[in-house]
């Protein structure tokens, strides 16, 4: 106990010591007409009061003070600590034991009450946090619904802009090509935004079926074949003629894999590898690139919408990786990232695998 704690104990000890002294004086004045049991009860009340008010330490100290006062002022021979009747020792010891146990039990009860109050306060705090979290979720749902509506409404004017730009370009005005290209890019952004909103709002369909990994890879390569470096993508399939299959929604899985491959090509055209493997219950599609990698501070936000995560050489929207992960999780999979030894990045698409033997 520090000096401040010791000073804080002085006042309650003096106060309850004075109460014990007054009690002893009153009992001494009427000692001839009082039974020892009455005296014990009076001192016990003082001890319990001290324990309840100031805590166990003060209560136990006052118990010892009352024990000594009881012996010195109320038992014969008076004004000594000697006891003439051996039965009086039993009364004194029984009083001290009872006072000590009472002080300890009262202390435990106070601790239990304090713990219950803390738990009640924690429950109230958690309930308030739950309300706050639910409010944030509702706001997020409203945001996704609003984005989906706005994205859908933007498609019609964008289609008109592209058509008008194409018509103007056909008349020989080359500047219209820039309008057409930018409208096309904005259209892709709107489509990505609408896709992400639908997935998060639970409006995206998912119908897991048995599909071959080779078919998924072939479809993904076909989708990206117009991008720079797509023709140089190195594909590695499992050795030994094994045909890995999985149970996943082909459309959603294709969306995830295409977005990951496009991301790799955007940052490392001409140096991208795609390897298919099976690990336990997972079918893995590892896409490796030699791009600039991802800064350690950006890795936690890598799959957040509108956060590209690394310097892009193209016109990224920051939605591709977010859509890839959400589409994978929609069917029980996931998309993970880890840095590539020697520089670059590795993105892994995990999908539920299936055993051909079990199906036959």
C-alpha cells in the first residue's frame, strides 16, 4: 500500500475507532445489567458497520480493537488482558472469529455486487455498440441500394453518349473517339459498381455446379485476350493428367478470376503466371505477377472498394479486387494476397473442390 493509500485509511480508522470507543463506554456503564451475548452483538454491529462502509481492512482492524476493548474493559479482572473465567475466553474467541468471518463475507458480497454492476454496465455498453453497428449496417445497405439504382440509371445515357460519339466519329471527327473511349471506360466502371452493389445486397445469383478448373481458366483467358501481355500468360496445370474440378458458380468464379488476371496484367504485362492446384478441400488458382507489389500499409485495405492498393499503369477503378473477393465468398470461396518472393504479388482464388471419385 502506498503512502496515499495509508493516509486514506487514517480517517475511517479514527472514525470507527471512535464509534467502538463510544460503544465500549456505554457497555461499561451498563455492564452489570447486560449479558455477554448482548455485548457481543453490540460489538458485531460496529464491526459490520465498519466493514460495510469502509471495506474489509478497516472492518478487521475494528474487530481487533473491539476484541481488546471487550477483554480489557468488560471482563473480570477489569483493566487487564487476563481472563478469570475460562468460558470468557470462549466468548472472546467466538466473537473475534464471528467478526472476522462476517467482515470477510461482507467483503465478498460487495465484490460480487461490484462485479455484477460492471457486467451490467458492460452489457449496456455492448447493447449500445450493437445498435451503432446495426445502424452502420443499415446505412451500408442503403448506400448499396442507392449505388445500384444510380448505376442502373446511368447506363441509358452512357449508351446514348457512346452511340452519338460513334456517329460523330463516322463523320470524320477524330475527337469523338476520345469521347467514345471515355464513355466505354465509364460504362465499365458503372457495371463494376452495379455488380458490387448487387453482391453485397444479396441480389447476385449463385448456383454452384460441378465445373472443371481447365474450363474456368480457358474462359478467363478468352475474356482477357485483348489486354496487353495476355498472350504471354503462362498457365500451369497439375501434373499427371489430373483434371481438378470444383463445385462453384461458373459465372461468379469467372468474374473473380478475370478481375484478378486483369489486375496482374495491368501491373505486369507480359510476366504473369496462372497455376491451378488442389489443397485439401480447396481448388486454388494462383495468379503471380512481377509488378510493383503492395505496400505493407495498404495490404489491409487491398480488397476495399475504390482502393487500388498499388500504382496502376492503366485506368483502374479500385473495384476489381473487391468484386473478386465478394464474388468468391458468395459461393464459399475467398481471394487472398501474399507478396511474391523476388518482387511482385500473388493473388489466390480459393473455390470449393470436388472429388471425381465420389461423384462416380
